[in-house]
């Protein structure tokens, strides 16, 4: 349904008019835009004393009616989601230091909850996390190298354990590195380059020896 604004004479939907219970149709005669323009013209005539008095009145009313203020805010955000998001984004851009400090303080006070949220998100987005990690690793080789070196220096026992596990896997799977190191040890020359064909032949020979040992056990 629509009605004609008594000020701009344009036909507009009822949603663009303010509610007024004492009117016949339940809405004001002027639309919200025209009322806003008139209100602004009136406010421009206010003195500094009047403005200060009005601000105090509004502050007192808001302090006395917190639930109404919250409800109006919720209603506005529901009706104007795009404007709300744009306003929040602009405010965050203009107050980066405050946002950063507030976020850091919240994380410190809610460590367990924050870590649980992060872990839940990672589990739900494993492919995305892995892709982002690969991209970051590819673009930051120096940082990766420095981080690895720093971690290894702080965790010598873990490094030793990991090395042992890796060696067990190399022996079990007869990897090229294991066979290459084994051949160099047998011939006593560390600088020699073992041909791929010889590595494959040694792998087959070792595999056969293992099978015969299993059968004879």
C-alpha cells in the first residue's frame, strides 16, 4: 500500500513513513525523508547550549531505557544489514589499534574457548588450511628455514626421535636415500653418485633377501 507525502507530493510505500497512532491510516502525513530534512533544518538553528542540553537529555534517556536501546539497535541491524556491515567495516579500519588490542585481550582472557574455536574451524576447513599453508610456505622460504632451524635448536630430543623414526621408515620402505647411503658405506666413497639403475637393482636384491629370511624363520 502507498500514500502521497504531504510535503514532497510523491507517492511512496507506507514503510517510508513514520507511524502515528492518532492519524487515520496510522502513519505521518510527511515521509521520513521530508521529516529528516525538516528536523535537520531545525537542528541547524540550535545554539551550543541547546545542543549540549539535548545531548544530555538523550544520554539520560538511553541510560534509563537500555533494553529499548538494544532492541532498536537489533531491529536496525536486521532492517539494514548492508549499512551495518559497511559502518562496522569503516569503524574497524579507522580504529585498527583499538581492534587489535581488544582482540588480543579477549584471546588472553578466553584462551581455551579461542583455541577450541580455531581447532573446530581447522577441522571443518582442512583443505583450505592446507592450501593456505602450502602457499605461505612457497612464498616465505627464508622464514620457513629460519623457523625450522629455531625449532630444531629448541627441541634436540624431538629431532633425535624424529630422525630415528625417519630412518626406520627409510629402511622399511627401501627408499632411494637409504640404498644410496648403504652403497656409499659399502664402497667407502661418500662423493660417488649412484646410478638409478644400480639403486633399483640393490632394492630388488634387498627385497628378495628379506623375503627369504621371512620364509626361513
